[in-house]
C-alpha cells in the first residue's frame, strides 16, 4: 500500500496543459520535464506535489498531442498513478510505456476528494479512501508486463537481450546442453 | 458478418481474421517521426542496438521548429542528420520540404491499404487516401525502429454519413468543427472513424485531409475515406509503391452511425480552450483578435490559400491585426506562388512563413502574449498552445479567418463571397 495525496481535475485535461508545446523539443531531460508538469493547468502542482501523490481526473485525460513527455513529466514528478474516468488513446499507451500506472474508474473518481490521502494496493486492485475501500480492474496481461518492467524501453531491451542470449546459446552449445539450459 | 476497413487491414497485416477488440502484433509499412527523432534516437540508443531494423521504413521529416530557432533546436537537427547518415535512411526530408503529414502524402508513402504509424497525433490524416494511419508515442517509435513490431487493438468503427450540398462560404473545416462540437472531444476515443455519404464523396483530397486530420480532436485512432477515383487519380505519379484498395463490407458491423446534413450549415468557430466548444459564426461575430493564422497541416493547401486570397485580394489586413500564412509544404507553396495567390495575400498585408508547424504549437514564429487572442485555421485551441497560458485561441475555416482579418473582429465570410 502506497499512500499519496489526491490532485483532482476535470474532464479533457489535454497534453498541452500537462506539458506545454513550447518545451517539447527543447527539454530532453526527464528531471527538467517534471519541473513543468501541469504548468498551464495548475502552476502549484510542480512545487507542491510529493512522491506517491495521485492525479484523479474526469474523462478523456491526456487528449491532444502524442507527446510522451506528458506521461514522463508526471512519472518523474513522483506521481504513483493517474485515475480517470477515461483516457485518451495515445496518452494511455504512453503512460504504460513510461511505467506510469493508469486506472480507469468512474466510481473512484466520483468518490475521492481533492487533497484527501488515499492508498493504492496494485496487487489486490484496491484503493483505500476516506469513504472506504474501492476496487479497480487490473490492466490486461499484454500491457502489465511493460508496466512491471518500468516502461517499454526497458521491456524491449530485456526482450532483445533474451533473444540475443538465446541465439548465442543456440550457436555455441551442442543441442543437448541447449535443452538442459532451457528446462 | 462483414468486416470494416480497419478489421480487414489489421487482419491482413496480422495474417489472421480479426474483429474489433482483438489485439494484434503488426509491422507497419512506414514509421514517421519529425524533430522528435532527436529524443527517439536517445531512447533507441538505450536499447543497445547499432542498427535500426528496417531503415527503408523510417520516414523522418524536419518540420516542427524549422529553421532552428535556438541552439538547442539546432543541436537536435544536427543529431538527427547524423543519425540519418549513419543509419542510411533514405526517406529523410530536411527543413525545405514542409509539414510531415503533407510531405508523406505528396511523396506517395500514404497510399490505400498501407499501415503507417507516426510519433505525431495528426498521423491520422492519411486516411484521406485510404491508408490506416495512427499516432503513437516516442518510446513506441524507438521500439519499432529496433523490433519492427507493435501491438495494436483492433478498433470499433464510428461511421459518419455526411449528406447534402455544401452551401456557399462553407468548407470542410466547418463540417468537422460542427461534428466535433456536437459529438464531443472524446466521441471517437480508441475508435476508427469512417467518413462517407454523398457530401464526403464529392470532397477534394485537400478537404478529406481536413476531416481526417481533425479526427485526432475526436480522439480517433484512425480515420478513413473509401479510396475512389478522386483518390486514385491524385495518387497517380505520386504513389511510391503498389497499393491495395481495401473497403468495408456492405454488412460490416459499425459501433455507431451518425448522420449529418450540411445543406444548411453555417460557418463554425471553436471557442477557447477546447476544440469541441463550437458555435456558429453568428455567435462569434465582433470578437476582437490580434493574430490570425492561415495554413498548417489542417488548412495549408492550395485550395485553402485560394479561398483566403479570393477574400483578401485588393483589400487590406486590419491595422490592429497581424496575419501569418503557412503553406503546408513547399509543393503547395510553389503552386500558390505560381498562381499569384501569395501575391494577393502579401499585398493585403499578410506575412508568409516557410512551410512548417510555425506557431501552431507555440514553439516559435509568432507565439502570442498574455491577454492576446488568436484566430487560426489550425486544429487545436488548448490553453497555452500558441504561447502564453493567458492567451485565447479560436479556430475557423480559412475563409472565416481571411474575412475576419479585414475587419479585425470575427466575421462571417459570406459577407465577402
């Protein structure tokens, strides 16, 4: 269970207010991205957000541009999860690919208040709020592996290394040894 | 039960029969990136590979901040040029070609039946030519460069039937703004959008691109016009390779079918700060603005510039307004130049910028100050998009923007047509 404070916003929080376009090609360092997180929506956020905090928002969170920094800046600001009524398609992919947990649940969004402290148990799919314990559906297996690896780049790297190791073993070892190694 | 275009195309790429909701692993025909290639290269390098998997699939276009406006941008461009040389990437378009989406279509990468993924949300534009194209993130592009594989969910399809005759002074931009205004900014989230109906069939390719481009503002995964004779003749002498015409079956299963009749449509304006905050121009009349933008990947083709020039020819831009004109590509720029379109615009007092993204995303070339108002033909009006977070953006057709530029306030273009 990881505790965090709720930052609550409305519908259609777009990528321009999460990470302004003027920085998209000039800031490449993720730590610097975090400084500008939600700058045009809530200038207080980057100054006061603490590791473990949670963003709770309405429908279509992350609509607009494909800029992945919108997910990166929130992850680097220490946000443990974004809970929304729905997510824009590209943001949803980007969040998972950056290792940022996204939870889709109207019920949770409706019941938590701005500033309240909640605790999330990802393994059980439960959130402890002031009003009680609420459940959410875990992400499908096809994407949870990416999230667990910390994002698509580490996930792909591990996959490529595994493939390479497999190839080396296949080339260098006689067949019987290869079989043994894979048991 | 029949299949939709998206089910058929992704099924073909996956090598099996698929339906909406299935998850497929596919390999795209082309992978687009632009100035963000600098950041993608950084991610690609983390993967520890020396070479990209299929260099012939990469299409890299420098368009977002061109020419470089600062040392940082210049360094990004330098990094990209070096990578292009090292990786032997032949489909590289340096700063003199134009906006990536227009460049991809003009150079024949986007053809019917192709699967194109790009690190830009407006990659959806190529559905105007019958391709399946969709925006993805930077990490995904880096992973694609390495593995040539990506997972995609087969989308449900929202069919939009557009019927009726386009009235005088009404354009593709008004149609799509009307649809987004009525249906909302997330009406097509995760979905494919198919545009059909008589009015859609009568549209030029330039107009079809406007609709597909703006489908991103409905949250669409991809957009599609059935490729007809208009599309096929447009592709003559342009298509880079063979293509396959893929159509939805007559008995395909659509999630929703919407009907729009445009015969009585008025010019439409999107108010700040969301694209679905749309009202007819009659409710926007008289709103003052400081900067007008005519062009971008949404409305920067010859057809758009001609309409603006028809209105502005022999007139003067209002003294309290500045007008920026951005052709979508060098090819469109040249056409407008040869036809005297740019001459009329420059004489009226417009500033013509080089083809590129310009101030659309607030990076350079005309960012707006606190308290300022912009009226633009671009696709987004989010808070802070074109500069200050305390500025305001209205969206409209090139005709509405041109007519308004004369009066200095938002104006119904039909007064000038």
